[in-house]
């Protein structure tokens, strides 16, 4: 059995998961901080 | 530790620290993965399929390490009422769930060419699957039961849930010695005597440290998001009251 498709699949699952989590965490933090700063400046 | 109890002081440290942790983590993950995929020699028994170890072991370490962090945060929250500990517990849950899913998926993918099966209901795999469901339960409970809306942290019930769930951690760790299992026993030891050749071990050190730094960066980003959302909700409540 050729192991490389399995190795590739395992790395792909990991890198896609970490990439999506990075984007989600960065976007939610940045947008929440921007909204909080905008509210503070409005007061 | 109490010096960091002030969210403003915490943010002053967390904001500049986040990109350093993130990018140094990414660099080590890339270097370790390249070393594991193309430089480390193939295993004499498992061949090239052993290369999955370089992502599976960090994922397994971080899924149990993440819950350990949540349990410690729960103790700090319940005993010392540290507001950031409650937020840290909530922040760890998402990357902890991700790494539990990666540990399960990469282990299953490794199992097919190595053991001839995708899944076996043995002690190690079953206890990690239970950990995955515990993480999902924690996130649902944390979202549904924020004790103090001013703090944004996990509720006391959620903190207790994290402590009770920690019972699963020694079960995961000792499952391969307590019960017969397809999963191999421990082959890496922090106190020396690792059974893996150093030519195969160094990329693993890089990916373990790299994913740990990346995990820390994501936890800081989640804490920053929760703190900002809490500030928004508090300000909106004040504005609604006039």
C-alpha cells in the first residue's frame, strides 16, 4: 500500500484546520476590537 | 499573576506578543514538517507512513494540554476569582477542539496503512473521542451560561465541568498501558530514554514547539476577542440605560 496519499491527507487536514482557525481567530479579534474602539470614540 | 488581572495591562502585553508567537510558531511548523517529510529517514517497520507522527504527536499533546490548561484556569477562577482565568478557559476551548479533531483524524489516517483499519474502539481512541465531545460540551455550556456579563468569562458551572472533565486526562495517558491496544505505547520521554532515533526526533521537537506557540497565539487572539466583545456589550447596556 502506497503510504504517501495517507501522509498527504493527514498533513492537508492539519494545515487546512490550522489555516481556517487562524483566519477565524484573527478576524473575530480584529473586528471586535475595531467595534469596541469605534464605540469608545463615539462617546 | 494578579498583576495581569487588569485587562488593560493584559492587552498591553498580549497585543505585541500575539504576532511573535504566531509567526515563530508557523516558521517552526514549516521547518519541522519539511524535515519530517523530506529529511528524516523512513521507519524500518512502518515505512513512510510514520511521517504522520510530526503532526499527530503535537495534536495529541495540545488536545490534552489544552484541557489541562482549562482545568488550571478553572481552579484559578474558582479559588482566586481571577477574571482573566475565566476568559482564558473559554479561549482555550476552540483550538483545543481543533487539535482533538486533528489527533483523531490523523490517527485514523495513520491507522489504515499501519494497522489495516481506520478505527478501533480501544482505550486510547475511545478516550480521545470522549475528550472531543467534552470540548464540544464545554463550548456549548460556556456560551449558554456566562455567569457575570461584565466579565465575559466562563461561568462557575463551566469551570466545574472543566475540572470534572479532567478525570479523562489520566485515562487517555495510561490507556495504552492499562488495556490491550493497537496504539503503540509511550516511545518519547522527557526524562530521557526515548525509543526514537535522534535523526527522526528533531523535526518532532520543532513541530511540537511550533504548534504550541501557534496555539498560544490563537488563545491570545480569542481572549482579545472575548474582552472586546464584553466591552461592547457593557457599553451598549450603559447606552441603553441612558
